[in-house]
C-alpha cells in the first residue's frame, strides 16, 4: 500500500480540526475594542491550538516522507494520533470559554500528552515497517530529546494546572516554542 492515501486523509482531518476551532470564534456584539475583550481567552487558546496543529501537520508530513511502505499497524497508529488531535477543538473551546480554569487547562494537557504519545507510537510503527534501526526515520530521531522533554513538560503541566493555571499554560507555550521549527533531523536524512 502506498502512502498517498494516508497523507491525504491525515491532511483532510487536520484541516477539519482547524476549521472546527475557528468556528468557535464568535463575532463580538459591538464595534469597539472593549467588545473584543471577552473573546481574548478564546482567541488565545485558538492561537495556541492552531500552532500545535500546525506543528503536528508539519512534523507528520516530514515523518511520512521517510516511509517506503504502509501497513495496518501504521494505519491504526495514524488513526490513534488523529483521534487525540480531533479532541483539540473541544479542549481548546472549553479552556478558552472558561478563561483557562484549572480542569479545562489540565484536560488540554492530557490531550496534548496523549497526542504526543500517539505520535511516538506512529513513529515506532513507521520505523518497524520500514527497515527498523536502519530506516531513515530511526536514524533521524534516534535520541529524540525534544519528544521526551515535551512529554515531561506535559506531565508536569497537568497537575500544575490545579495549582497555578498560568504556569501550566506557560509550559504548553514553551513546548510549542520548542517545536515551532520543523524537525530538521528528518529533512537532513532525506537530503542525504
């Protein structure tokens, strides 16, 4: 099986996720700056989630370019990742509507943590089906410090959300900043 359908399906799901998130932004009642103020938490949560979906899309794109073959494990692992990413609009809206309250902020972290874990599973399945330790992807991500640090920061942010929500949110922003630049390791391996 080729990878084109997997890429197309994933791209479509991610586009729908972004569309659902933007639909949560409601038009304010009023034409002045104060009318926008109540929408600020919803807008900020949207921006953060848009960045996260963009990061996943970009890195997913690079990761799929290392594949030569697709099998059932890869298809199911990809669906697992898309499942967790499909929950991003819900937790984004809930967190924004409730001004970054503790439980919505913690649940946002749970979804991010699970999406990162699902990404790791997909990465493992791609490596296994495409040459193991000798595959392009295995060589590119052999240490994966960014992935491990991200998981750790999510794990810290989830309980911290019940103590200091702003600190949990800062950790989510920090992880996004860490990943803003696409994973160049994979690009370098493909070029070589």
